[in-house]
């Protein structure tokens, strides 16, 4: 009988051990693992939110810099439109004056000058399209186009074509440009 008591006690310990292991597995799969998944998900969510906050703070700083620069930007824009872009009424005569003045300074002869007010684009500034044909030396034509591009007025050179002008070895220039005007 002594042996059977020992067997009973061993079986009780075995059953208790197996029950403890089963209970641990049940707690692990039923509570600990889902809780760990939720915690890691919340940690990722927290890290993403912190990064979003950092990005928003950097954006706020940038916007504050823009806001601080706004009065100066407004003054610069007003200065630009008043000093660099002529009014629509003055644009045609001013364009002709600037082009002929630059051509004379470069030693180039302007043969044709055509204007066309661009009505297709609805930008804050109006465009006066210029088509210029000129003849002269290579150096003079380059000097003329460079002077036109770097003039004080807001002129943008769009197209630049050099071709032989006549049989005497002269060069011709066809230049398309836009002069921006205030409405």
C-alpha cells in the first residue's frame, strides 16, 4: 500500500504540474500574447503620432518664417510691379523704345518688330509677345539678345534662332520674347 500512496501523490503532482503548464499556456495565448500585440501596436501608433507632431512643428516653424517675411515680400512685389513691369498702356511704346535702344547699343539693325497681347493666359501679369528680326554680326546679335534678357524690364526670351541673312555673310536673328505688363 505504501507504493500506491506514492503513486497517488506522484499522480497528484503530475496532474498539478500539467495543470500549471496548461494554465500558463492558456494565460499566454489568451491574455499575454494579445496584450503584447496591443501594446506593440500602441507603441507604433505613439511613435507615428510623435513623428507627426515633429513634422507639424517643423511646418509651423516654416510658416512662421513665411509670415514674418510677408510684409517684406509684399513690399518687394509692389516694387517689382511698379519698377520692372510697365502698365499695359505704356507696354507697346516702352517695348519698342527698349528694343531699338538695345539694338543701337549692340550695333544690330532691327528689321521687323511685331507685338501681340496674349489673351489666352489668365495670369496676374499680362504678356506682350514680341517677335523680333534683326541683322548684324554674330557678336552684335549675341550682345543684343543678352542685353534684352538682362534688361531692367521683365522680359523673358523664349526662342532664339540664328541663320544666314544674306549672301554677304551677315547673320540674321529671329527672337521671340515676352514682356510682362501690369493689367
